[in-house]
């Protein structure tokens, strides 16, 4: 009794701990419809945590729209380029705990509205309109226009000009890095035209800014060709790394050449130096920063020309197949794979190489044995399990009453409804023994069964034993009662 009480208390502790460390979207409300594509998704705060991850998908726990995007400690999220229109969207919030794996909270869903209008014009965020001394390597950044699905950009060195770029569609993004640097000491004119399937505005205002003269110790300009050369190293580095709980530290490598490297972990806004090697082994999850630099000399002074890149490390793990549910259908059967783990999993049947699907349910699965596979999308491994119906003690009756009344007159294997042919689960005949181990009957699983007679004579009321062999050579032994 004490053991059962302890187990109950432990389960309650786990339940309340999960509840306290979780949250759920409160806007849009679960099941809401006609939600604007520029809606702000919000959820109640959870105290004492390290931050949140948000995932958006078109299936429960799906990530096909947005995959575990970090929001810091902000309990809200606005899709930078808007949400897809007229779409059922599932939202999952994951809570980041200190030195622990992320906790995935309960999903909710809502449907966005159908956008029937053309988007309005947008404005530059950077550089600002009429800004001066803008660097020649600047990216263009603009505001989101509600309902837009792409943007067309025109850039020139004169009013209405297009000598740098002519009505170029950059896609559904909010920034553009020109393929060539802007000329220095020139006024640059920019027109941005949002559009979607309903059309676009052709009367958007032209904006402009002035580039400055390049006077950066980390930039060199060829005075003949005007070519700009940047002395800081270029960083091509991932912003997200996965640490598998079933493996050791993550080796990360700063690709490319540089005079020096620095690895930092960011804890509550403070940068803590971890290493100054090109390679580093990350042992825990969290927020990190890589800094690479080259040393250049200017008038006898050494200057560091540096580049930085922030990245996150989150946990994932090998899936655990807890159970497999099998339900008969008109054609074949339905197989549901129940898994446990913090990873983002996908499922396949009969082939480890796929195809994989996000849904853990397979329908119209043929009879017989099948191998199911569960794969972590983050590369932490594949779990597999053979599914087979097999024989169980529950497939045999506990008693029978051979008294000729037409009810329970025969003892026989109970035909499972999901099995078409009994030879799929049982091999050969079923043997029946008395209490002394004497063989008194052998019955075919496809026959009526044993009628309670031995050599043409009724045997007395008593307990009898049976043995059956499953198709996979597993021996099933049990006993039953004959009542007269």
C-alpha cells in the first residue's frame, strides 16, 4: 500500500511540475477562425525559465511553417513576413529550463483569414529615408506589408532610375543584400512594391539615402577599380545546433581562415569567454557567440577587424517507442505508434530509409509482421520495433461447459477480429493435457475445438492445461476449467 501511495505521489509531482513549467497560447484562442495574417501570438509567462521556443505547423506538433524559433524571454511572437493565409495552424510553445531539455507544451490551433486585398506600400527601415553617410555595404531592410507574399525592388542613382536594379522580385523577405556594393558619395533611390495574388500597388513612393566616403580601417578600396575589400573574416556558421542527450559534447568548427577565434556563452546578457581555439566542444545547451578576427596594422597600430555570429544549442534525443496500438479496419488495420522523447520525430513503416511522415498513424496496413521506424529529425537516431499480432493467453477461454446446450460446448482458440487467417498467429495443433501431464487431445485451430471427451468418453470436471506454438516459435502455456 505504501509503495502504491509513493508511486501516486511521484506521478502527481511530475504532473504538477510539468504544469508549472508549461504554458499554452491564449491568443489566438484555440479553435479560433478568421485570424489576421499579421496577428501577434501570445501566451502566459512562465517564471524562472531561460526562454521559449515556438513552432508552427499544419499538423499537431508540426514544424513545417516554423521550427523551434527562439523568442528569448518574450511571451509573444509576430511572424516577420506574416502567417500563411486561409490555413489551419498548430502552435506549440516549448519552455527552455536552465541546464535541462526543452519542455514541449500542449499545442493549440487556429485558422487564418483568406486575404482578398492587395498589400499596401511599405517603407524602408534601414537605411532611413534621406539618411546620410550610409555605408556602401548596407543591406536594404523594410517594413512588413500585411498580406504581401513578395516584394519587387528598383534601385537607381537618379530619381526614377533603375541602373542598379530593375523591379526585381526578391521573394517573401524583408531585406535585400545587393549583389554589388553601392557607389560611394552618391544619392541612391529605392522603390519597394509589395504584391500578392490579388495584385500590387504601382504608386509606392520612392525613397533615397546618401552613401558616404569609406573611411573604415577594416575596409580597403581600390582607387582605380573602386572595388571594396573587407579585412574582417567572413563567417558562414549555423545559427542552431542540436545536442543529442544520448551522445557526448558537440564539436563545432569555425570554418574559414582568421587570425583568431573566440567562443562565448551568453548568460543573462553577459558574454563569458569559453575558448580561443578554432574548434570547441559544447557540453551544454544555451545561447552562444562566435567571434573571428584578423589583425591589421594602421599607422603602426594593430587593429582587430572582427565578425560575430550568434547561435543556439538545444537538446534532442533518440525516440523511445512506448507502445504500438493496432486496430482492425475494413481494409487491413490501423497502426498507431506511441513515442516518448523531447525530439521532433517522424515515422516510417517497413523501410528504414522511408518515406517518413509526421503523422504517427498508418492506415490500411496489411496483415502480418511489419517493422516500424521512428526517426529524430535532428539526427539523434532511429528507433525501430517489430509489430506482430502473435498469440496471447487472452486468446484462449478460461472455461467451457460441454453439456450440449449449445453454449460454450467446445474449448477453442478465440479468433482475434483483426486476424484473417489463424495460421498467421498459430502454428500446428493445440495440445491439451490433464493434471498429470497426460496428452488427452490435439485440436486444429480451424476446427470446432475440444468437446471434453477422451477416447469417446467424457472427462470429469477439472482444470486442464494447454500448449500452443505461435508462428514465430513462441510457446504459450495456460490452463482452463471444464465444468459439467
